[in-house]
C-alpha cells in the first residue's frame, strides 16, 4: 500500500534529575555534597532509509516517545544519557509542523538525518552548587522536560522523469516496457491509484528514474479526482514526459487534453510550467489517419513545445528512441534542491529558561514561564538556604533588573505561580 501522508505525535525524553547527596564515609564526619548530575533525555531523530518507498509504517504506529535520562546518583555519579530515538523515513520525506503546516525539514539526500526534537538537559546535582560560603547545599536541579509536537510527514517521490497525462493514455504501459516496474494495467479510468517508480536502464544510455504520476485530470489542482494527492510528486522531477493519446478512440480531443493538463500544473505551482517537457504522441498504432500526427505536432509547437515524438507503448514502436532523448536531456538539466520561501519554514519557540512579567489588576508583578516552573521545582522555599539561592537566581537571570525597569518599588508584591513575596532592594 502506498501511503504518502501521515500524522504522528512525537516527544523527546526528559532530562534526569540532579541528586541531593552528601559524602558519608566511615572516617569522614562532615562529608561535602556529592550529588551527581542527571543524564540528558533522548532526541527524536529522522534518518533517511533508502530501502523505504512509502510511509506505510506510520499508518500503524503514530506515537513515538524517546526515553528519559537517568537521575544523578551519589558520589558524583552522573545519570546515563538516554539513547536517541532514530526513526527511518523514505528519501524525499518532508517533515512539517501539523498545527502551522510549515516545513521543519526536507530529507531529500541519501544520508540525511535531522533532529526534530531535542531531549531535555539533565539537572545539576547538589555538588555543583557548593561554594565557599555555601558548603552544604541541600538542593539540586530537576531535569528539563522534553519537547513534544504533532508532526505531518509528507512524501514526495524523487524521480528524474515524471510521466504526465490523462488516465488511460498509456503511462503505466510505457513504465512497464522501459523498467522492471509492474504497475497494474487495464483499460479503465484511474487504473493507477498510486505513483509507480521504475529505473530505465537501456543499453547505451545512463540509467535514470522514471515515475508514473496518476490521477491528474481537469480540476485536479482544486481537489477533483485523485490528482491533488499526487501533484506534489511532480515537484521534484527534472523532466516531464507528457503522454497524449492521439488515437481518439475515446472521443477526446488530444490537443485540449494537452492544454488541460498543463493548465492544472500552472494552477498547482507556476514554476512547474517552466519545467522541461517532452510531448509524446502515444497509441499511433491505433491511429487511422497518420496525417493527424503532423497536425497535432504543429498545434503543440504553436503553444511553445518544440520536442514532440510519436510512439506506441503497446507495440514498442519509438519507445527506446524517446528514452534516449530523455537520457540526453537529463545530462544538461542540473539537479537542484527545492526552493522554499523563508516563510515556508517552521521556527520553534524557545521554551527553555524563558519568562515574562506582567502587572495584574491588583498591581502584583506576575513572573511566569518555563523558567519559573524549573526554578520552583528545584528549591524548597521554606528552607532559608534554598530561599537565598532562589533570590540569587532571580538576580543572575535578569528578573530583578527587569522588574526595576518596570518601576517596581519596595513593598510591591511579586508572584511566581503560587509563591508570592514582597520586593525590597
């Protein structure tokens, strides 16, 4: 089953807590603090797996959580860092933030790996808080929480040549003739329900990857039919091979079909109309009046498309020659990365050690944010030594300076979560 879009939930690991411990040896009556640091939580990492061709695995598993770091121990033993959670994805996978739809990463190279969520840092043990004036700190830092996010994975096939054309014009037949791909072939509309990839490896030409893109009909760019699901796969192709049924056996106008497909490309993304395009007149073996080939070619030339060839995918007539034309053109078409606008990318908010201050209706200065939660979790405000450390951190992190800039004066109240106290310079 071909799956090219999947929504998943991911969370990196929490950092381990720092330890509160004091040296207690037999002959050492007043041992100092020896609590070790906690280990870092595991990252969530996407890794390109070239053996994967679909996002099918994510249909059955939609939740990925990395392990937490271990807590610190006695005798300055550090907690072990958690292993990263590596998640294999197919080449050509785009990672997006589900809520905003913006791009986090584009994994379009064979050795790509991307850390999508960082694990939380481990907290410091009480040994790290010892100073000449505070020789026995009885507090430690908790580990930082991991990150979490809902992710959308979107697969865009990586192919050199993309086959375009209305359903039933012979794209799947051509793919089966020039590669080892085995697409389902039948004389029905929408026989092809998923993209198919094949490698063209004919004698005398450099091999290249060709993709049969199904379901593109009039209105596809607006969601009609299956086209909107598969138009994205054309974006990465360097060359378009536009197949047109010139036999007229279904009563359609080949020129109008050609125009309609290109109009859908233009509506979907304007730059697709600038992609090099070779036009192929297929099913010439079923054409009663061969003079129509020159008539069709002249009309297509007037539209600005100069390379027009004839073939019969069913009999093989002209197929090898067209594949050689494609291989020759690919030699001069550079491989370029997809160009994105700056606004297309997702910029994660910095959540660690952030705070803000506002004044409520009663004139209380309210300090809030992840910095506040972390600080309050690390100290016991009923303990005088903890309280001194608490005030020192507020000064070191610039909270007190910020309050003074906002006009705080002696006697004003400050609140951090449920803890409220009066300010005195």
